[in-house]
C-alpha cells in the first residue's frame, strides 16, 4: 500500500538519502556496506522507472538506453573519430558536448534564453551548487584573476558580517551576509582546486571522530559530555589531535 501512495516527489528525498549513504560507505572504506548501499540506490532507480512506466512515460530499458547513448555521444575519442589524448582534452570535449546538449534541451522546451548557468541543479547541496555556479561563470570570463583577490573578497565579507552583528542586528541581513561569505569560500575552494563539499564533509568526519574521542575518554570515568565543562573537553580535543598525529 505504501508503494502505491508514492510519486516522484515523495520518493526524491529517499533517492538523495541513498546517494549520501553510498558516499558515506565510500568515505568509510567499507566495501560490504558500499555493495549494500549501491543496491539500495539502484532500487531507487528501478522505483522511479517503474512509476514512469505505469504512467506511460518511459521504462527502465529506456533509462539504460538513454545513458548508453549519452556516454557514446560524450566520448567521441573512444566511440568516434575524436582525437583527445589528454585528460584536459577529454574534459574540454565533455563540457562542449554537455553545453550543446543543454542548449538543445532548452530549445526543445521552448526557452529563448540560454544561460551559462543552465543545468546546475537547484537541489544540489548549497556548497556544491555554489562551486558549480562559479565554475560555469568562470568559463565565460566572470572570475577573479587570482586567489589573492578571492581572499580580499573573503575579508570584505567577514567585515560586512561583523558589521551586521554589531549595528542593530537583523537576522535576515546576518543570514544574507553569512551566505555571501560561504559563497566566497566555495569560490576559494574552486580556485584552489578543492571541492568545498568534500572539504566540509571531511571536516565533519574529523569533528565527529574527535568528539567521539572526548565522549569515550569521559566514559572511562562514567561521565557524559554534559557532566564535563568546556575547559576539560577542550583539553581532550587537543589530546585527540595528538593521538591522530601519533604524538602519544
């Protein structure tokens, strides 16, 4: 009964969740878990395809044929007469073909305006989307010349955020300035060749690992974090860092 009540919109959050669980399994290096999570993600593909078939849109076979045709189209150096011999050359060809596909898709949908930002999914995690938006803009020349310029902009945004926090604080304006700062950080990551989403995920794992260390150390005295204080937990945090570096 539950399956019959679902549609594409209600299933979409589960699809996203399963994709993140695949990423978690990869980050953990757990191949058994990765196998299981890939199966769960595949089930989502099958589920969406089945709903589409029942509504007369397309079948699972159509999905497979679509990606097959797309991969052939985007790899002319493998399946055609393309002559890309370097990774950069392959990437440039890939992006040109994708840009052409986006333009054709927009034309099919009757859109008169073609933007360099077309095709960047609005449902992406915000940091990931920011990085992709700035990458698209950079391709048409809208970019800071150097990382120093990005750092200057970052300092400017930090100062603006501080000003909003001290001069008649307004939560909406504070949120706006914080968003600007995060957007610049995503841009900085792109300029440095670092995926900001991956970097933040790595920082989250690091925080989780070190906080678990704090909890485990306190548990040795039959205490919880709420029964400790900031000074003690900060000392344990520093101890966790030393353990990670092999200094104990």
